């Protein structure tokens, strides 16, 4: 089994597939029954896209504020207008017997697909025993995960690649492997956690001329024109073994995935459902139509480990505007820890469960504001809920901390907050000059 995995918790199932068993022969007086085999179908399960909602609204905002208070946490280049590029596609063919040959589609699309490796340092709790007592000691370990990406354009200095946000989230270093196996370091261009999309950039001067001549920009199609039963091809870095090709049909379009066990739907987004195999490592790869056009961005995060033949992709027609916005954000590199900006707050996550129970908007609840710190000077008070940082959605303190790694103290950014207002909330946008981690304020 590969050491690689998709940037989510997936494990291979040794029982995947059909198990064939041979039945004993049955004898009767006047005839002989033929040997039979039976296929044992595998597991069944349900797909969940986000955390299970619970509880009613009755508790009210006052109880929610009491619950959320008192929890602490820590926390250039010039933008160039870039547009999505569309090129001529290559179609598949059928032989005289009616079987579909997708080799032309695969060979034409492969140069635009990359493998992405995410290396990060995670803190883990190590338990050890001493003189009969158990202790927990924090330690760090490097983890490595893999995914896929699609080359969707370039500007004067960078090659631009779209992938899933969960593929690159929490990374300390990102590397991209092209079709000729050249590996280059990449930086984050822009992310949209709500839609699980991200664009990363590779400097053109780090890519060899041979590699530049062997890669290509992907063709984008129109996912709105997809029909159920239409043939599709999925390409991606499955299980980290390198690029592989699977094929299938469109099982459903505009599929809403259940966000809770009671079957309530997540109405914020719809997906393409396909029976083409989409495994860990395929996330961020391409779902192609028979013209060789990208009509979906595969996500193994949405695939069920319990059900076979149900993979999902983000429709490119829904994603195209988001991708184009991310392509034109400023590429950022990490700032040294000593120079990293802070908000000078203590905060806590408002999950969907807490939001449902207490009527507080989902986001990052400000439990305490440091006196004289960056947040107080910007007009942020205790009880506010942060929902966006520099135009990007943030729903957890970890996402906020990850973003702050790319911003220096003294830098001015825009923050969107939900402000409590007589039992309800109103949205405000505030400018904040980030504080320094060297001060005595809270670290977030």
C-alpha cells in the first residue's frame, strides 16, 4: 500500500470488488445441474458533505455567548489579470464492436494534469509511562499527502493550477510534478474553502524549457450541457501512484449531497455524480467529456468509502467564476514566525451544531479582545463573529491561523464580521492593521 494518501482521512478496503464463490454440484435422479457462481455485493452507506446538524433554535443567542466565552487560540508579487484559457479538444472514438476507446482523450489531456504533494508538520500527543504514571507530551511529525491539479492558465511570471482546497490546506511546502516528472515548488495563489477550490502558482523561471514544451493548458467545457448517461473520463494521481485514467458515465447532474444523517440536503452546492472511479489522490483532477473538455473537478473528499460507483465532481460551470477570481489574487509566501501578523484576540469556533443550537452565525467567535491590540483598534469587540479574512471565508480558528502565516505584522487587511444586534446579527466590514506576535497580546 502506498504511503501517499489524499488530504483527508481515507483507507483502502481490502474487500473492494466482487468475491466469487463456487457452489457445489447438485445431483438429482434424472438430471445434472450446472455449476453456478454468485457475486456478493459489497457495502452500502451514505455520503455526508458537512457536520451533522442538531438541536433547535430555542436556547437563544444569550446562552450561546455564555457557552463560547473564555476559549483562547493562537493564531510579493504584483497581481496580474488572468483569464481562463480555452483550446481545441480531441474526441474519443468507438470501434466496430461498439466499445469506447478513450486513449486519444487521455493522451491529449495528460499534459494538463499534475500531481500535487503536500508536506506539513503536525503536532501529535505522545503518551508515555513513567513510574506508573501516564503522561502526554506534544511532539511534531511531518506528514505527506497527495492530490491532483489541472493547469488552467498562466500570467507573465506564473503557471496557474486549480485543485481542491483540501489538497493544499495546512501545507508547509507544496510541490507539483508534471507529465515529464519534473518537480517544482508551488505557492498558494488563492483559496475558497466554502467551495473546496484553490489555485496554486509555479514560477515560470523554475520550469525547464523541455517541461514547458510538454505541458498544456486544459480545455474547459460546459458542465451545464451534461446529460445523464453521457460517457466521461477521470484522470488523477490515484493513491499517489501517478496519473491514472478511469472511465464511466454521468450518473446524475445537479446532485445535492445530504449534510446530515436525517437526509437534509446541503442546498449551497450541487455536484456531478459519476460511476468513474474517484479514489484518494484523485482530488483536484479532471473529469472530462468525450470532447476532451474539463467539465468537473474531482473530489475524493465527497466519495464514500462504503459505496462503490458513486464519485463526485465540482461542475466547472459553477467553479469557473471562482477560479478566475482566485487566479488574480496575490501570490503569497509564508512570513517568518517572528514577523507574522496577529489579530490580538482569543476566539472559538462556532460550528454548524452550535450555530443551530444558539442562533449564532457560523464562523470564529471573538471571546476576548486584547486591550490596545490590533482588533480593538479596528473596532472589533467581544461577541463579534469573524466570517471572512482578506475576502476569503474562514470558519475555523485553524483556517485563520493558516492564513495569518502569509501576512506580516503592520499589514492592513479587510475582515468581515457578524455584529450582535438585539438578538440578531448584522454584517460589517472592517479594516485592521495586523499586530505583532512579539507583543504581549493574544497570539491569534
